[in-house]
């Protein structure tokens, strides 16, 4: 009986963790300089961007905002509605090539590729430019 109780408890914990992971929205990938529209399930009251140097937000109307990737990095976006109810909590992943990117390392040399359908090599940063 003790073994059955332990197994049942483990299954319940695993089910709760899996259910929480499935209800969490997926990360939102975007490229630097890219803007995407995000529709919300209610009227927003407050908008918070974890690192405003990585991404910025513009409010279109009470249920729509536009997220702009500013520089490569990871941050989060929190939007609250009336009474402080969370409307969204999304991770934002901003990269130079958006969500479909590959970096190839060969010794100390790196090559970046954008891969929306087929991979295309991106130009290296300009000489003297500081890395992000």
C-alpha cells in the first residue's frame, strides 16, 4: 500500500508539472528590428518589459500591442488587465536573425546564418563594431 501511495503521489506531481508547462505560452522569437503584433484576451492596464534594451512595446489599442526587437538577448513581457489579472507572461528571445538562426563555430571563427526556409549566411559585423 505504501508503494502504491508513493507512485500515485509521483504521478500527481508529474501531471501538475506537465499541465503547468502546457498552459505556459511558448517563447516569442523575433529579430532585431522586427516588430510583431500580439493580441490579448482582455483589455490591458499595465505592460512591463523585463529588459527595455532588448525589446520595446507599443500599444495599438486596449487589446493589441506591438513588440519590437531592439538588440539580441532574452527578456520577458508581462501584461496585466483590470484588477491586476495577468493577461500574458511571455519570454521574448531577440536574435540578429530571428527565431530561425544557426551559428557555426570553427575554432575562433563564427558564421551566422538566417534560416527561414533555406539558410543564408549573414554578413559579419562591421570592423570595429562592438558585439551585442
